């Protein structure tokens, strides 16, 4: 939506008696209590429960806390930063801080200008905040060109003032056990840019929440050394979270959709985070794999855990709502049920401990992080009346349905007049129904409803009858309302609440005695009598009768008539007015006490917020591990072996998403091996169009991501050296917004890879150099291959139609490249039969394929016959020319 929405509420006007004040005489005044922006959503119904809602602040090193940068120098830096001249300014430090108000997660990270787009792709912020002092910086130019939603803000917190963070964070975030508050920079090793970004971010949130109580988790410092970096181009090309075609997050065709077997919302959100920032720690990865292995080896445990996880609720967001003072009784019940299920899960796992030493250690450490909170759950369930909650929801749903039905009737022009409907309701008693008198013309004058011209047809009359339901269905009678008052708390929830309910019972007994007295003393036993309350008349005595008893004696002598019709009469009875007021006061007192008890329980939740958050994190991790186990079992995936080498050994590797699509079509995926990074540091892959070169490149990148996420992988065997960054240059697209042609975009992406790849990186490149002439393209492809081989020294899969590259690199290997890892040549193929038919061979073999068979693919695509015939003639002529 990209809009800011201000929410205002009414408050008593403290200046109503001050004549000189602008609001003099007004009982109420309106104040803005919150400003909602795309990044500051808390619990709005339209939030995606499966995705995080991150608000990010970017703090450029140039607009820093130590000194301000002039507009002229900023403009100069921006120009140089975007020119691409040897990456000038690309190493300039940038501070990042981001949070999710719906879960309380808070992170910071130091980065660089060159890596900013990659970080944005990984975080996926809904809104980006920039301090006003940083408006004229290259980073802002970059974010604007990427069409990001930017909001500029003047921070009320000094850039390096971490003490101001304390009021917005949970305890122990900025203080130490010595009770001396130390600088966050000293405690957590945060950089100046990170702290400045965090200060601006918290200032922005504080302003938008307008004083609403907020507690975020202490900031977690992310380091790029701890996670595999996947830049924005690679994230799109591999379709990790969103599809390349339409950009749908988690849509069919994405890696997230393919591997997702999670059953909780929190688990799904964490899975998305894991896939976009895989681990680089072998220990953490193996711990995750050990847990998955344990679930695979224990089918009954796996089934039980997933069933119990389905019964849990979104604890992270529930707890955060409590910290913001917004959680209601339903949220508390959900939290209590989750606490109970969490303990059931612990008991279940404890009864199925693994025998394998490594797995046993992981499982014990995991369940050891869960804290028992049965006492809190018991307090919630003993206090909140779930039946009362259900009754309240039933009433609310019924009222909403009635309003919807009425609105539909009004929209169609087929509804009874409001005045006539009200007149009809006054004379109806319990058990009677409201009808349109259409069958008795002689009583036309006493009709209780007047139809519009459109309502005179049989169809219209049927519609009216259907819309205006019987009175017993449309409203609760006074007697019924008293019997089924939807209290949300048990009377035993507090001593005060017990006393108030007892007082209310005594008052209701008094009412029964008053009704008995009316019947005994005033000859009303033959009449329909009710002591009731109406919005317009208050507490009244309602009598339905054409003839009235003597109203001059006994208890009725003090009754005052307030309304009557031919069959009903309403009176104010002093005894009932006083008693009714006392009953309403008792009800109000009960409701107030219920809110007090509710607030007390919220406070108890806040006191246990650390344990609740920690438990929720464990549930998320269990959900992901259990989902990975289900995926591995149903897909036949294997456990990968991770080490600190730079080799990539895959046997029978498959593309997870493509294989699933082919399985749905009843077709078979052709698996391929990949042994790059050992003796052969780079593979050059040639072959026909449509023969699977791009699929092979992508599948090996995806296998690496899945392995470092902690999942089993689609292969027969997988042994992978830890990868620090994955780079991809596949596909083609222009960027007319920035005046960049397809070839220019290709060269920019290629330049980024060459400047940032390390010996531990994994690079996949497809048809580099194809966007220009054959000679120029071949020259550029050769230069890229040599740089990757000699300078970067990383694992590379290089798909191309320039088969001459193989001969070119053979010359390098014999010359200056002696002692380096060799470059392997592999290809796919196409087989033709005697009748002119043909089929692709997707299985890679060693060697070079010098034919692309592009004309055959063009025939598959449906090119006109004349175009195909001309293309074949030109191709034959060119081949003859080459042969000399």
C-alpha cells in the first residue's frame, strides 16, 4: 500500500472549562494514538502470517555519527559509486538494523555499499528508514533506483546513544550484571554504523507507536562470516523465495514452496530465513542434520511431534502482542494451550531419545532450552472461561451476519422500512415471529410493515421473509440475556470477582422476588409481563394485554406510563428502576474486574517473556527439522557431508523444484554428477539448447544451499565444502529505468562476481557474452573464464555455446597455468534416429559438443516453415565456409 495511516481515539478533554483554550466546552478531544506504516504492523488481520514484516534502517558510513557529509561530496560519491569504475566506494561501510514489531525480533549488521543489494534481498524489508542527515548519499540513490519504499526520519535519539535503547528493549539488553550500564558497543562489539542505524530505527518506531508500550528483544548482531551470502540476482535466478516470472513469494516453483513441510507459522517464517542465509558453521549444520536424522529414524516420534505442533499457536507474535498490551483473552488461551503442548512435545521427545551419541547430545541440548511454564498456563486456564468466550463470539458472529444480511437487502432495495420494523418489534414476545401480512387483505390497516414498490412481487416478498428472521433468532430476550451473560472470566479468577458474582446473584434473586410480587399483588398473572431494559426507555415494566388491571393500588400505584400501543404498555416502576440500575452497576463492576484480571495475567506473561520466546524458537526449529525429515523420506533425499574443503562432490544430483514438477507430470528427471573443485576447479559445459545446461547449474547451487541450511539433499551422495557466497549469472533482462541494455546488465552482474568471489565461493554462469557479436562475446567469455580460474580460484560451472573456449583453456593449462587446478569440459547432447526424429540427452558426459541444434528448438517453438527453411540453408552455408 505504501501509505501511512493515523489512528485517532477520543479522550476526556482536560481543557473543557478553560475559556481561552481552543477546545473550551468540548467534553472530548481526539488524539493520534498510533501511525501505521508498512513496516510497523503489529497484529493487523491483513498481515501475512507466514512471512516476517521487517522494518529496516540503512545508515551510510558517509552520513555518519562522527561527522556530516556535505551535499556536494555526497553527490560526488554517488556518481563514483554508480559508475562502476573499479568499484570505487563499494567498500564504504554501511550499518543495518532491522526489526519485526509483530515478533519483537531485532537485528543489526555491518555491511558495505557493494553488498547492500544482497543484504536487502536476504532481509526482504517492507519499509526502509533513512535518517534525514543521510538523504544525499549514494546508498539512497541506489535504494531509489531499486524502487524501494523509503521513509526519511529525523531521529530523536543521538546516533551513538545506546542508553536510550533501554526503555524499548527487554531487560538485560544494555546493562550488565554489575548493574553498571555499559556502552552497547563495548558489550556486543557493534560498529558505529550499526548503532547509528539502530538508534534511528528505534526513534522511528517510538514516534509511530505514539507512546504505546513496546518491548523488543535485545539486538542480535549478524555477521556475514556466519552465513552464506546470496546476492539479489542469485536469489531471483534460483527462485529461492519468489518466482522469477511473477515474483510471488512462496509460490509454486520456488525452493521455499518445494521444501516447505512445516506445520506452524513461526516455523515457516524461520525456514524462509534459513533458506536465504544458510549457515557456514559445520557444527551448527551437523546439529541440524542430526536432529533430522533422528526424526527419520523414529517414524512414530515424527508423527506425534508434527501432530502436537499443529495444536500450537504462533507464540512469537502472541507474546509480542502481550508486550504491546494488545493481547486479549483468546490470545492468552492460545498461549496457554501452546505451553501445554510444548511440555507434551518435550515429554514425547524424552521418551524417544536417540542412541547415536551425536544426535543424543543435540536432542538433549534442544529440549534443555525449553523452560517449564505449566503454572502460567494453569493460571490462564483457571481464570478464563472458554465457554464464555465461545458464547461471546457466537453473539458477535450472529450480529455481524444480521448486519451483513440487512446491508445486502438494502443494497437490493428489498427491505422493510425501519420505522415499521421497530413498531413490529415492540409488540412481539418470546416465541412469536415477525411476518408480512400478505394473505389477509382485510387487516391491511394493521400491517406491521410497509413494502416498497419493488417489494410487492412474490420474489421480493420471499426475499424480505428470508432477510428478516424470526425475533427469537434475531435478538436475545432480556431474560435470556441475563441467563447467558458472556463473561470471559471464571467467577473464581479473583476474590473480588467471586464477591461481585455473588452480589449479582443476590440482585437477580431480588428481581425474581419483585416479579413474584407483581404477579401476586396486582392481578397481572393473566398478562404477559416482563421487567426489561431498552436503549430508549431504560428499565421498564412491559405488559402485553388489551385490557389493563387496576393501576391505582399496590405496587403499580407508583408506575409511570412511558409508552403504549394497542396491545402493549410500558411503565417506569421505581422499584425496578433502582434494582435494574444496581444490576447494571454490578455487571459493569464484573467487566472492570475481568479486565483487571486480564491485565494481571498479561503482566505474568511479560515476566516470563524470555522463556516464552526461547520456547517458541525451539518449536520453530523442531518444526523445520520434522518438515525436513518428512521431505527426505517422501523424496528419497540423502544426508550431505559438510567439511571445510573447497570441493563439490555430488553423485546423482537433481533439481528439487524441476523434479517435483516432472513427477507431477509422470516424467523422470535425469540425475547428473558434479565433481568440481577437486582436480578440476572449473567445468565448461557445452551442448544443445534445451538440453539441461541451466538446470544442471541451478541444481548444484540449490543442493549447496539446502545442505548448509541443514536439510537432506536431492542426490545419491553429496559431499560439499563450506561455501561463503553463491554467485549466479544466468538469464537476461534489460533495465530501461537505469538506461541499461541487456548486455550492460549482464556485464555489471559479471563484474560484481569477479570482484567479490573468493576461493570458497561457488559461481554458476550461463552464456556470458551472448548479448553482442560472436567475436566480442567469445573474447569476453574467455577473459571471464581466465579471471575466475587464475584470480578467484573458486568452484565454477560455466555453461556456454562458445565451444572454442575449451581449446583456449587447454593452451593456458599447458602454459602459464601449470600447477593450477585443471578446467574440465563436459557436455549434454542430442540423438537423432534414421527417420529424422531426435531427443535430448540430459546426461552429462566428458567432452565438447560443438552443435547447439538451435534450428530444431526453433521448430519446436513453432517458427513458420519459410523461416526454418531459410535458417537451415544459412546454417549449411556457414558450416561449409568454416570447413574451408
